[in-house]
């Protein structure tokens, strides 16, 4: 299996080529094919550095600005850009990238066309909304939001601004095309009528209980917290300086959705795609009977499809028939993970699809798809609406686990039926100065 760490490392090692730049087109419009896009980076931690390395290796992109709340990361990103671009200058010295500690100043950078957002989850909403209002094209990491209400606002703002948006759900484009193949075979009835989906991801989020520490110099902790509740600094949430791991803020409900949302934003996304539910969602969410359990939650979809969180059937030896995504139909099963795809029985995948069979959106490079769509004006493979709907699945799971009772969901109104307490979980009041 290609891990996220390997994916980031491979991205950072992408080769670099240079072509002369040209002036960009009007903000919010498709960019001429000859233009070199001026891109800024909001968040240059581990994932952000992976994106930076990849975009530095693309001849139609000019990285012009970087932003973070930790000075060492800003300096490191600046040095990375300058080192990569230095061979374009006779002197071998390049000083063309600007640094910012406030993303709003980066958005005001003259000539900026687009931004890549790789902040912690609780910051995606503010940065994406303000980027859209500034007329910048947006690539935003998954899961798209911290709560459901944020997602709907991002969708509305992006639509109003007419900018090109890509959610970082790379499984739709990459990882050997295994997920794409699974979806196509399901769409074309190779497993009969889809009945059950099983998603293998970790636990839901939990309240943050970390002890406070002394804040390191050069870290803007108040800005890192942003709209989240005020608390003392923790290196578990915001590691000191430049680090090479994925911080554990992902586990805590003040900042993210736990593993249900972290990898769930990838695998639930494929499930929604395979079910042709990109613009909708489930209608019932049923938590496990055992109180406090962190697996076994069930989503019930229209037309009889049921999706389980981390519950798998067992073979004759009692071993779980497990993969990232398992699709069970009336005539067979498809199992797909980042490392490969298989089926039960084997013959399901042996016969290739025909010329007239349904195919998924053509994309084998998620970042390239975003850049190409900026130029063409076409929709990306994972625009804001799809990213929002997938993130909503993750939010619904966390809410059901937290409240420990069955919930009825209206995917059109994006509200729970006759449940005031559950509906309060769909948003949160941000800290005063961080309101949109």
C-alpha cells in the first residue's frame, strides 16, 4: 500500500522544468493556455511541503508566496523555492518568493492567481471562503471542513466567485487507478445490484485533553487556534519547527474529525462516487448498540444500499474479508485499497470493460486536473460540492457516535429531522475575531 507519507515524499521529489512565463488571465476566468499560474501556499507543514514540491516541478506554475504560523516552516519553504528556481538565474541566486504570517496578506499578493490550502482542518473554511472572495482558484486539502455548515458556505462562495476548486481527494485520480476501476465495474453492473459498502477507517474524534506547554518562539499559537476554542499551546497539535510527521490534531474534535474523517474523507468519497451519490447522502445514521464503541456505525441510503464503518464479513476461517473499500453486490464483491484491487469471484475483474461501458471522469493526476481546469474553465474531478458532501459523511458519523442514537438525515435540506440537539452539531460558533 502506498502510504500518505510515501505519497508526500514522491510529490516533493517531482522533477522541475521551466518555461518562460506569460501574463495571467483575469481572476475568476479561465486562464489562457500560455499563461504561467502564480500560486501561493497557505500552510507548509508536512502535507503542504509535499504539495509545494510537486507544484515546483510543474513548468506552468510559478510559486510566488508561502504562508504559515510557524516561522521555521516559512523560512524552510522559502529556501525550498529559492533553491529550486535558482538555476533559472545566471547568478544562481533567486529571491522571488514572498513570505507571510497572515494568509489574508498572501491573498492580497499582487498578481496571485491561485492558492493551495494545506492547513489543519479547522482552518479550511476561513481560508477557502476568503480566497474565493479574493477571486483566487483553490486547491484545498481534505476533509474539506470542520462541520457541515462550513461546507455549504464554501460551495456557495466558490459558485458565486466562479473560481476553479479542487478538493484534495486524490484517490479519484491516482493510486494506480484502482479506485477508478472499482467504480467503473460497479457502475457497469459487474457485481450485480450494489447492496452493501464496508469502509475500513479508524476511530471517530474525541475532545482534546492535552496538557499545556510553553509556546516556542516563532509560533503564532493564537492564529493556529483560529476559530477553535482558546487553549494552551501543545506540541502534539502544532509541533515545533519543521517536522516530518502528520500531527495528532486530526484526532480531536476541536480541530478535526478523527480518523473517521482523515482517511474516511478518502474512502467514503469513493463510496459516494460508486453509489452515484456525489451530490447527496444517506438518510439514516445508526450507531452501534454498544455505547462508546468506535466502529460499527451504519449509514442507510435510498434504494436499499447500506454502508458500514469498519465492520467486515468473515471467511470460513473467521478472518475478516477486509480492504479500504469493500463493495458487495447481488453477484459478487469488489475489494479495493491503495495497493490494489480484487474481486470475489475472481472472474469479475478478468473481463475488460467494453467501448460502450460507462467510464469515470478522466483524470490520472489530481493536481494537473486542477491546473488544466483553471485554464479550460471546466469543473474539476472533485469540486467543492463533492468535497462538501464527502466531508458531511464524516461529520454525520462523528455526530452519531457522539450522541449515541439513530439520526434521520435530509440530504437536500442538510438537516436532521425533528432533532434540535443534533442540528446544533452541524455548526459551531467561532472565536469572535475569526468569524467570516
